[in-house]
C-alpha cells in the first residue's frame, strides 16, 4: 500500500476578497474529491487573498497508480481553474 500526498500552490490574481477565494477553493475542492476520490483540503495561506494552497492525499496499491492519480489531479486543476499553478510538491510513503 502506498500513501501519496501532494501540495499544489496556486495564484489567483483576480481574487480581491477572502469571500471570492473561499468560493473558488470550495468549488475546486468539491470537484477534485468527486472526480478522483481523494482527500483534498486547503492547507495553508487561508488569510492570503490571491494564494491558494491545496493538499491532496490518496492511497494506492502501488507507486505507479498513486503517481497516475496525482498527475491526473494536476491536469484537472490546470483545466478547471483560472488560477495558475505556482508549485507542486509530492511525497510517497
């Protein structure tokens, strides 16, 4: 069993209030969870208007399956959010 975690940092330049940010984050997290059956939450920068930090965790039978799931999440975020990905950090255990 492999546990894979990933943090995605995004920049959303159009966000000018925490309310706008919450709406974007909530929508994105709901769609990620539904599409990929992973655990997803905002993990940092909750008080910073234009920066979004999302944590993703998944459990897989092997490393290839875990990597594939995380790759698909990244592609999904790129395609379904106007925010730009700043950085991605991954870890497997």
